[in-house]
C-alpha cells in the first residue's frame, strides 16, 4: 500500500467522458489498496473563458485579488465533477478547495508561492478511505483571501502535497506519454526518455518544453519527491524524474523552444553606478521574471541593456518600464515580441567542448540569425526570430539527437 | 450615513452591461457616504448550466456535498466580476465568499440553514471604506465544507447580514418594481403596493409569488429588518415590507400561483395509530417541505392522505415514498405533477365572512374545478389543474382587486 498523488491538467478533465477516464485511472489505484490524492486544474478552456469575462469588465487592469477570486472558481467546478464521477464508479470521494486542503501562500495575487501545506484534512479523509480530489493552482494568504499560483500551478500543488505527506510517488498526467528530447508534435525524430534528472528537467521546463511547470520541478528536487510524467490516455510507463539517473549516451538531453517571450532593449543608458539595479528593481517589484540579461557597452560611454521576460507578464513589464523611463536617462527603448528562445539541455555539457559551436553550425546551416546567446552549466540558449523557431528546433535536434 | 444591504439576483448580473448597472446603483449610495454591502447570486443561467454538467456525470443522484461545492462556484464568479466593475467606476471594492463573510450554516447540503453570521470581516472592510460584495446562497458548516441555502437563498443571505449588522435597510432588487397584487406579467390589472406586512409577504412568498424567498421574509420579521423590494432597472421607490403598515382599503392583498408542486395521494391506508407519523416522518427525514395536507376517511375504515410538496424536491420525495411503500399498508399511491396552487392573501381576511365563497364563485364562473382547499388566518389556497392556473389567477384578481 502506497500514498500516490496524481495530477491531471485541464485538457484531461475537459468533459464528462474525460472526467470518467480520469476517474477510472484513479479508482484502479485506489482498489489496489493505495491512498490516492488527485490534484486537478480547471476544465479545458474555463480559465480562458473567465479571463475573457474579466476583460469585458476591465480590459486593462482588473484587480489581481479579484482575478484570483474569479479564476479559483474554475478548479472548484472540476473537483466537484471529478468527485461525482469517482462516486458514480462506486468509490467514495471528497473534493477539497485549496484552502480546505491546507494550502497557505504568500500574498502575491496571481503569482503566489506556497508557504506551507497543512495536510491534516487530507490525511483525515484518506483515513476514512476517501479518494481526495484537491483543487490545484490555489491557496489562501494570511488575510484569508484566495490566491492563485499562476499558470501551471497545479503541478506545484501536486508536488507540494506529495512533499508534505511524504508520498511514495507523484504522477503528473499530460497529453504526451513522457518527456521527449523535443516536443514530438513539433520535431520529427523526438525520442522519449525513461529517466531524467531534476536539473535537466528544470532547464527543459524553464525553457518552454511545457511538460512540467518549473516551480514544481524545483520543489520536487528540494524535497526529493519522485515524479513520473505520463499519459492520461495510454496505460504505459512514462518518464521518471529523480536526482540521479542511469547514464545515457546522449549528451544533449533535450531541445526546447519558448515563443512566449518579450525581448526588451534599453539603449544608450547613461553609465552611472546602480543603473542596472534601478532597471531590474522596478521589474522585480512587479514580480516580473527576468530571464536572459545581456549588458553591453554602447557609444559615448553609455550602456545597452537587453533582457527577456515572459509575454504573459506584458502588462506588468510595461508598467515597470514606464516607471524606469522616468527614473533613468536613456536614448531608446525597444520591445520586440517577435523573438523566441531556442535551447539545448544536458548534464555534463560544459565539460564537452564544441557543443555550442555545433549548435550554432546547425542554425547557420539553415540560415538562422542569432540575436543573443546565454549559457549555463547544462544548457545553451539562443534568441532568434520567432518564425525561425520551428526550423531551428528541427535542425538542432537533427544535429544532436535525430 | 447609513448601512445599506443590497441584493441583486442572477438576471441583474447576467452580463457586463448589467454588472455595470448594478455597480452604478451601488456606487451612487456609496458616494453619499453610506456603508454598502452588496449580496449577489450567480450570473443568469450559470446555476442551471452547472446542474446540467453534474447531470452529465450522474443523472440520478449526484452527492449533495459535491453539488454544493459545484454550485457555490457560480456566486464566486459574479462577486469577482461585480467587484471589478465597481473598481472600474472608481470606488474601492472587495469580494467575499460566503465563508469569508462569516456565514455558518447547519450541514443539510443543498438546503442548509444559516446558524450565524460573524460579520467581523465585513465590518473591517467597511471601515476601510470598501464596498463589500458578498456571495449569496452559500456558507460553511462545522466540518469546513461548503453548503448552499437552496434556490432563493441569496435573499436570506442579504437579510441575515442586515440582521447581524443592524443595517438601516435591506433592499432586494428584482426585475419588477415592487410587490404587486398579482404577478403583473401574468395578470392584467395587477397593482403595485407601497407597503405590506411581513405576514402578508410571507404568505405571498410561500405561495409562489416569486418576489421574495420565504425564509428571507421569516428572518426579516424575526429580527425586524426593514425590507424594500425594488427594480434594478428603474430608479424609483419600491414596496416596503415591515411589521405594521397603513391600513389600505383592499382586504385581499395579493393573488399568487405556484405551479411547481406535486400532489401526492396515498389511498386506502390501513387506519392504525401513528400512520400519519410514519408517512410524514420519512418525508421530514429527506428535508421535504410538505405544504397542504388533507386527510379523509376512505372506504372500509381506511384513510386517504393527500399532500403537496415542491416539484424541485421530486427525487427526495420519491425516495421517501419508496420507503413509505414498504412500511405502511395501502391500496394505491398517485403522484400528480399537473396541478397548481392558487391563493389569495390578506390580513383580516378571517374576520370578513364570504371571502372564500367569493373566491370559489370566481373560479366556478370560468369553469375551474377545485381539487383541494386549505385556509389559514390570512390566506385561502386551492389546488387546481395546472392549465387552469393562469385563467384562475386573472378571474380571482378581477373579482377582488381588478
């Protein structure tokens, strides 16, 4: 008998048929004698529909507290329906909202971080032999206000429960059957991996592979929660994410591309001490996640700063930039929303010379121009035109893995 | 400066335009310096849509706990959107779910009763000069599970807040501009009343006038909360509901009709002691509200028992009846879903002889057959065929008021 946490995304619970599919997966494990906690997201397009309703009221800037109140209703619907489906299949179930399941978060509405999961209620329901269905993506701050964790937050919710309850396994169900060397819907020859390390997964998640939310992988690594990424449609093993894996032959584990970025350039900044702090402090105040940063020397002793931010945070970025405009002396500011970030990931990459040049060669061969380059111990990222992303991914994958 | 509680139903908040209409009404009173609490229902058809989703999963009998979890999401959406609309008009607003607003209820899922409203949080938000938008219809039981109060429960929520906070006025906004002598959409010549007593309103509400939920009127009477029923579309005074009103000339204050009833007849019950208890105890266990009861002597020393129940509780009624079938000795059981209850209401009616016969005459004149009659101090109800309801209401209204 084990304690298993399972997480299903919005597309896996989109309608009655899919809910019964999830209910079947869940009850199978339950009937074997396991304790089962299921974390679900809002159904299909619910979140987008709710956002559209809010935009009708306030197209620019609806209050984030009220957005969280609004969006949290999405999971409330899916947990109730899934509990009904499980009961219809003859197993006892109880649905719990984020706060009922003990999720305490900080107060950053729309991007809250989990502070603690008090799993007492979940434990009590499991002890009554209930299957516990938990609303992902949401929690409660210290003022008793509903918060949400941001897109992909349901993965984090699942890992947080698994960590808090010392679960034996945390299974993340998706519409692919595991982690691939590249998105198999986009790259010909992409291969499924049996195992991958937290660090490699982290780079892939951060880089837009869209299999697992990066915060969930960070948390899984921190608390040593064994993850499995698997398909909700096919009954076969997925990819295990853990600390150390069997050495595989491939040096480059994956190729990923993130098109949802903005490339911001501030040109001709007056070179005074603390200028970079002034810029990035404003972005940090708006909770904007700045990714690649590149600073170069401009003409006449000025500096150029270029960085990437998630496109989803465009409104916050623009607010921060309008404050920056008043606080610093600069010549020009350009926001480019037509670029993408293409990356390769693999542990041990840094000790193998020539990986970077091989990547640049692959891109040059298909005529792709590189705007920016950034490297870490286990990844290399380049910024290229968004329309080159597809072609670039395939070329790089062919070079290293294909 | 006054404390005003305002309640808007689902049709008043059905879309962005209507939400802004409500926001305008609310902010007008706020800008005069008043403290304003707004209670809202789910938008338009949301509740029906959610019920349809549940029926897809379990057509017969979805768990009531999970139904409450599901349905409570409806108000969560409308409070968030209304708070956004109020903020868009430039006034500060904060939305609160039932439990955040302090609603404790008993544990009868889908028909919970409010035990207490701890209005501390509402008070704190008003003290910060926020307009407080509260989700009607919902609360929390002692197990920290979401409960709902049943259809029309938002009226009760509003009155409960008004009572708990000693509000100066509780305004119930509807799509009519006050309480009429009959439903003006159905009866020609229906007249608006300026004032009406709690007792008269109570009979009218119970009888299906569909202006105010009866539990809300009971509670308003008990705690002496002054109610105003008024239109959300026209800016003019409505009908005040209070303890004593100026004597008006009309003896019959209103004519109402309830088509959502089932007429249940149990024929040829063996006449043993406690037989009526056995029948009604089962219905009470299922929380079925039995209205008119008529017991008559049948053939061979048997009894016939006939009673009416709300059509909305059909599933519970049928469950209760199936148990009754096993516990008592009877000849036949008939459920008639093709009848309606037509009633006239007016304080002092019992001291004026001839009111009943005048009502029966009006019905006879248009050829309507009466199945059952029931009277109280201030009302007379008859059960007639449902297709006679419209004609009957008009005939009786013409006779007494028209």
